[in-house]
C-alpha cells in the first residue's frame, strides 16, 4: 500500500492561495465588466444609428407643434430642426422655444419640453411660460386655463339661448391711454357664430393680423368640455380649440411648412390643413398618444363634428397697432374683450 505524505499547511501557502483566488476573481469581474461595456456600447451605437436613420422624433415634434397651436391662443413653437436627445431607456427628450406674435414680430414667451417614453401614458409635454401676462410652469394637459385667453360661446348649444355678455374688462379705456407707438394683442368673443372667412372679412378694414380663432367643435353636443365657466349671461370655454394659419409636413416629417395668418384668401386652406392634421393623427396614432402625450381631448368627436357641420368661429385673437385695435370697439357683435401683451411699435419698417 502506497503511503501519502501530507503537506504541511502554512500561513504563507494560505496567503498565496488567497492571492491567486483574488487575482482570478478580479480577472473574471473585469472581463465581465468589459463584456458588459462592449455590449452596452454596441447597444448604444446600434440604437443611435437606427435613430438617426429613422428619426422618430420628427413625428413627435411636428405633432406637438400642431397640438400646441390648436390649444394655445397665439402661442407657437419655433422648432430649429435639431434632433432629440435619446436616453439608454429609449426616452426621447427635446425642447423648443415658444413665441407669440405681437404686432409684426414674434416675442419669446417660454419653452416647451417633451419626454417621449416607450409608453404614452408615461410621456409628458410641459410648457414653461415666462411672458409678462402668463407666468406659469405647467403641462399642456393641465395648463392653468385662467392664464390664457378664454372665449364665450354666443349661445348655449343645449338650449339655443343667447349667452353672450358685453363685458369688455376695461379694454377700450386701456387702449385709449396707450401711446401711438405701441402694438398689442387682443382677444374677443362674438355674439353670433360666424364663418371664419366672414370674420376675417369683417376685420379686414382695420389693418390688424388675425392670428387665432376659437372654433366650435361640438362642445355640449358631442362631448362635455372641461373646465367651463357657466353664468347667467355667458358660457365660457377655457379649453377652446382654435384655427391658425396651419402647418403642413413632408411624408418623412423632415420639412415643415408654416401657413400665413388668417385672411380671406388663406382661411380655407387653413381649415383644410387642420382637418388633414386631425385625420393624420386619428389614422396613425393610438388614443393614448393623442390624449396622454399630446393632451388633445375628444379629437375624434371634434373632427367628426367639423367634417359634418363645417367651421364656425366665435371669436378671435388679433394683433396690431393699439389705435387700430381701439377702432374695433365700433364693431357691433363683439364682447368679452381681453388685452394681452403690449410691445413697442414694430408694425411698419419705415417707422
């Protein structure tokens, strides 16, 4: 029988074994970390390449621009064409400035920030306003509606009874006191529903720019708007849907065309563009995308009502020289006037 001689155990041998074990473990950990880094790098590279080729952010940016114009009187986004920031979790982050037209020029009023996540319900579209008249930080879906222009329906759609008031909020007195060298924005409601083309014709002699019109889209008939203000003489819509000059986009969302302000000539095209953009959203996007991300409530009902009944305006946001705006007080059938931002003269180049 063969005898085995046991090797004596020593602290030095124990130390060598532990060092070897630590070295082996460290090497394995480093190799795993290196492999993870390579995989992560390849993942980021692949995602970036696919993102740059497909540019899904362009669609989201365009859709946010039209949603903004429909819901915010005389506030528009100025998108420069830069791409969104893409996070490892595939969240697309992008922002662009917000402007409003006062006179002939655009005035910076804030910024909109968008986080488009994989799930629409987790996505957000937030607006930070810094203008003199509307200082707030809010979501487009939860905007403090009292910080923006509101409009009165000329009649209660449920009863057909007249609801308009003649409140002017001291606007005419304020305009009388303003100096000649100023321009401003003014919102008002009308005491009857009007075709947008007829409303632009009514305003044409006064040399003002029509930048936005609240459009009746079936409130209280097809759906109940929220929030509203109901009184004995008025029915105020705080989440009005509005007609603007309109936006048009190429098939790949790489080019955006901006329509001119509302005139007798352009208003029909603006109505067509609004319906086309509505249909593009309804045909291609989920309800959660339209409502949770873009904050567009009752879009299907609004579209169907407009297609069936046509466009009816019940007010406008206009801008121009303050003395031109003052002359609007002679027009019969406008009410609930509200004065917006005021700027130094920028109406004519030769001033």
